[in-house]
C-alpha cells in the first residue's frame, strides 16, 4: 500500500509540472485526473483496510482456537500429571511397604541369627537358654462328649393271665360200714352180709369215693415284652485344647 501511495504522489507531481507547462485546459484535465486517482487510492485504501481487518479477525479466530487447543492440552497434561503423580505415589507407597517388609524380614533374620548365636554360646548354662527361647505350645486335646438316651425296645404279645389255679375236689358219700371193714350202700345190704355169717356191728359215715379235677381259669391279655433295656450312650462331639481353647 505504501508503494502505491508513493506512485500516486509521483504521478501527481508529474501532472502538476505538466499542468504548469501546458494550457489551462490541460491543467483542468490533470486536476480531474488527480482527483480521480485520489478517489481510487482512497477506495483502494478502504478496501485494503477492510481486507486487513478481515485478516486480523481471521488471525484472532486462529489465535483463539490455538489458545483453546492449548488450554485443552494443558488440562489434559494436568490430568495426565495427576494420574502420573497418583501412580507414582501408589508405586512409592508399595515400594516403601516392600522396603519395610524387607527391613522387617532382615531384622527378623538378624534377630534369628543373633538368637541362634546366643543359643550356641549359652549351651553351657540351661537357665539362660530357657529364658531366651520360648517353648512352643503343644495342644492337649480333651474329648468333648454328650449323653444320648435310648429308650427300651420291645413288642406286645397275647399272654394268658391265670385267674385261679387248677385243683382236685374230693367226693364224699354216706356209707354203712361194717366193723369188719366192709362198706355198704345201705343197711339192708349190711343185713345180707350178716346173714351170710358176719356177726360184726356197723356204723354210718361219710367216706371219700372219688376226686373231681378242676382246670385253671384265666383270660388273654396284650402284654409288653421287652427286647432290650433302656440305655445311655456317650457320644464324642469333638476335641478342645485344655490350654488355649482351640477346637477340632
């Protein structure tokens, strides 16, 4: 734009010189041409200013986009850095825990080695070795039991229940008895006996002439017959250590 403006000024100077040397009409024509060139230069300057403004606006938009992209990139970098810091913190924490474990194990090993050394040194004195080495606990298992009661077993049977025992009944009858021992059913029979030659007297008495057997009496009942008696079983439910209370 500056170059165009300089060219315009040079042309204007040449026109003025030419107008001084020429006649009045030429001067007027030159003035008209100068005014035209001024108008053209003004319009060109306006157009150039508009283009510059458009370019500036485009540059501003590009710069805004760049700043937005930069801000987003910064945010992403911050989040990544936070994640990295978290990872590094967790890794450092795990590393410290591992170091602590390694230190603890080393201290344990060193303590074990020192105790072993002291034990080897103190083999001569039993009191010092017993004070340094703790005896290991050995379980003393005691059986845990409970009592289980079992009822008696049996069954019912049809049993004869005797009401009265069997017995024999003596049967007596009134007889005529001769003094010689003969027995008669009547006095007439005894008289015939005397006719036949017996001169003995007689008497009348009840004598046993027989026996009647009577069977036992009773009835049938359902009786419980026991097969096995009731008993109590001791069942082991587990074991418990009398020292520490552990169970199994």
